[in-house]
């Protein structure tokens, strides 16, 4: 029987792959990829068997259940010793890697998790936004942007989002809005207006700095900087699309000092005061 490796591909830059991930990509007998592996796809040696199971808002190539079953089928087929499931960022951060791991465990398939650098930290860093900064922010909270709010869930509303259904569980946006540190929203571009509305509704100041970081580590990477009160308009004007990481908090202003160049793919910016 083969073994399945749930491998984090990092945020898309092949140089940000771990040595272990890089080795496994070379050694794999079959690789299942998703959409967010970007440039890492080029690292896959020619002739290697690849199954693209990537999901987007518009189309699901394979459902999660089908992916789970396929992993088991490939591992037990006797044809493949190393099955690599390559996932964007880290497999266990909103990557459904834990569901795949549980399914493999239930079916007696040997597996290993290879962590990757999550887009939640890597994309802001590449744009010069530290998630913590002494005297500015001493905590980071990462949430999904297509989660239902508690009361919405109670009312039975379905979570909708760019990558399918909500994660379940009902996020307490009131608590999120009242955190003093940095807030990172993944899967948040499609629902930006709704999530910004929730934060404002629960008392987060309209002047709170916000950055929307689109397609990090690709040649189309862009950043839109604004405040909670105007970011929806700025992002709409810039026609921001998923995938994007949304950073909310005073750390966004640190970028003014750290950015690689004044105009590093900046669109829709307004001048922010230094922290
Ligand atoms: C399903 S989650 C997967 C997260 C992944 N497991 C990780 O750790 O980065 C997909 C979300 O990750 C974010 N994302 C992943 N790669 C990105 C990139 N290169 N640029 C911007 N956002 C990215 C977006 O918020 C996207 O909607």
C-alpha cells in the first residue's frame, strides 16, 4: 500500500517550499494539486502523473468527498508508493487537510503532514506588513471570510463564499471586531463588503487601516490600502478578485516604512498616518 503525503506548497513561490516538500514533489509517483500552488507547479518534473483537483468559486473540479476517496483509491491501488497531495500554503490552515487526514486514518491509509508557509503570514510579509509589531500589535487572529455569523447561522442562512460553503461553527464577529491585535481574513475578497459591514456593526472604528493583498507571489500581485470605512469602495474600484489576504489593523501602516518601493503594486491607496 502507498503512503499519502499532505504537503504544504507555501504561498506560491517555489523558493518558499520546504526542502522536504521539494524532495517529495520530485519523488512522488502521483501528485494531486489545487489552484493555489501557483508557481510551485513548475517544480513538478515533466512526465509526472498529475491530477488537478483544484477548486474555485465557479467550478469544483472534484468535490471534497471525491478528493478524499481518490486519495484512498490511489494509495490502496498498489500502483503508487508515494501519493503527494499538494496544497496551497499550509495544509492545516483552512486547507481541509485535516479532513483528508481523518479520512485516510479511517481507511487505514498511512499518511504524513508536511507543513507549508501559510499565505496568512507570507503574503503580508512580502508586502511589508508585519502581523505583529512592538507597540502596535501583540496578537494575530486568522479567520475565514466566508464564515457565517453566529446569529445568521441560528437563522439558518447558508454561508456562501469564493471557495464554497462556510467552514461551519459560526464565527463570533462581535468578538473578532473587538480584538485589539491584527486580524487576517482568508477567503475574504468575495465577501469583503459583508465582513467589513460586520466589523463596523460591532464597533470597529471606521479609521482602522485595512490592506487587501491580491494574488501574492504572482506577477499580478497587487495591494489596495485604505481604512475600514472606504476599503470596500477602493477594492471595488480596483476590481480586486480572489485569492486575496485581507489584513485589518494598525500594522498596515508599518508598510509605509517597509515596502520595497513606494509603488509596489499599489492601487487604490490613501495616505495613512504612521503608527
Ligand atoms: C482555502 S484557503 C487556503 C489557505 C492555505 N491553506 C494557506 O495556508 O495559505 C484559500 C485562501 O488563502 C488565501 N491565499 C492563498 N494563497 C494566496 C496568495 N498567493 N495570495 C493571496 N491570497 C492567498 C486567500 O485568502 C484564499 O482565498
